[in-house]
C-alpha cells in the first residue's frame, strides 16, 4: 500500500488550506445555530408575526373586518410599495409574510366566485403556516355564513365570525411515527447541508486535486510505469485513498452537524440529508479528479477551487435560498450538480412525513447528481488514458 501511504503524505502538505475552510464553516455553523436558538426563543415569547399587507382592493367593510381579525395574530409592518424592498424585507426577516389582496377580491368573494389571495413568505417558517391558518379560518367561516345566511350584512358577518373564532378547541394529533415532528431541526439541517456543499467543493478540489497533480506529472508517470507496481494497483490505491478521505471528511461533518443542532435530533430526514451529501461528495470527488489530472499548476488549482466553489454556491442556492434567485440564474444553475444537491435538501425539508411517495421526490435530484459524476469520471478516464500513452 505504498501509493496509499504516499497519498496522505502529500495530502498533509495541503492540510492548512483545508483546515482554513473547515474553520470558516464551523464559524458559519455557530452563527446558524445561535440564530435558530434566538428564533425558537422568539416563538415562545411572542405570538405576533410581522407581515406586510398590500391592499389593492381598497377599503370596504369586508377587508376592514378581515384585517381587524388578523390584527390579533400578526403585526402589520409598513414597507414602501417597491418589489425589491419587499424581497429584501423577506430576505432579512423584517417580515415573514407578504399578503396581497387583489383588486375586485371583495366583490368576487361576496358573489360566491372563486378568488385567491396572493402570498409571498419565508420558506419553511412555522409562522407562515400560522398566518395561513388564520386567513383560511376567517374566509372559510365567512363562506359558511354567506351560504346559510345570505341576508347578513357585512357588519353582522364580521361579528359572528369573530365570536366563532374566539372559541378554542383542544386538538390532539395521533402521530404514527412517520410524521415529521422536528421541523425546526430540519430547517437547521437544510441550511447546514446546503452550506456544507460549498465547503465540500472548496476542500475536495484543494486537497484531492493537489495530490493527483503530484501523481500525474510527466516524470512521475514515467517512473511509475517503470516501477514494479502495476498501473492497475496504483489506480486502485489512489481510488481507495480518495474514498477514505472523502468519506471520513463527510462523516466528521455529520457528527459536527449533530453536535451543533439545537434540537439534537436524528431521524429519517437526517438520513436523507446524509445520503444526498454522500452523493454530492462523490460528484465533487469526480470534479476534483478531473481537475487534478488536467491542471498543471498549484496556483491554478487554488484559483479554480475558489472560483468554482463560490460561483456554484451563489447560483445554486447554497448561500441564498433558491426562492430568492431569479429564473435566469436558476435556469443556468440547473445545468450544475450543485443546484440538484440544494434542490434535494430543500425537498427533504418540506416533507411533512417520510412515506415512500414523498421520498421518491428526491430520486430525480439524486439521479441527476450521479449522472454528473458518471459523466465526469468517464471524461477523466479518457484523459487519464491519453496521458498514460504520452508517458509511455
């Protein structure tokens, strides 16, 4: 196992760069963990949720009654009527929910026609579900009264609705074990693993590519071809060393992710995040391999590692949620494995339970990532064969 041992001797020379990225990620992780704890404390100390209401229907008795009712559950935040400022308010958590009442809503609703309110909200936030429930309660109750008491005035309608909705009922949910009861933990893991994708790209390209660069220099190839060790044995030992490094590195971050998780939860969702991360790790390993056998300069590898990891992180949703990225950016990102890695994580976070029907939703993102890995490895084998022929 001389090649296997040599791999890690060369690897130690680039250990500092990997530790820098690891330290950066742990720092980000601490901030994520602290932010989640603050959010959870806030949920227990305040029932009011900041929202923005854009009323395009004008003032009337129905809208006034509805907003007065909703005022008991939310805090109305005034924001200038500008699309970019609304998105910024959502992104920076100034509001959790933007509710738009379209023009003609009241007339259509009172006439019994189908009409919908428009909403924009922070993905996966429990507050948005609470606001949705409050809105649905009001208008569902209004429909019932309009159907059975069509002669009610709007003032009377609001009076009856408020009295009915003030009545509280105790409800118990029977959890059969398949339900996702750890949404706070899943939101943490979604952010954690999305950000981990950036670190995997940066560290694997930096570490693996540097080692392979040393092995693929022309004079080293010629020496290896004359050595008593066969090329097949060399390649097997290199593959084994790469897998040991990658899997060990990923497992370390699985442990770190659990330790920093405010809820200390491991469930089916966690296993799916782990599976997705291992698949993406194989993709990044294949990318690192092809860079290592094609690039001829250490400085070039550092530049590629920085540009590739940051570029893919920004356009794929690792840093900024995909919901806030433009359609053109997402269309471009969909041609990269990083996009599908984030897509799978976001899909896992949205699962309400882990039935096979729901789990099947991540098959496509996982399959596309594996397809990228297979394609890159195939290209690498062709390039490696040509380089071997040149060395002989």
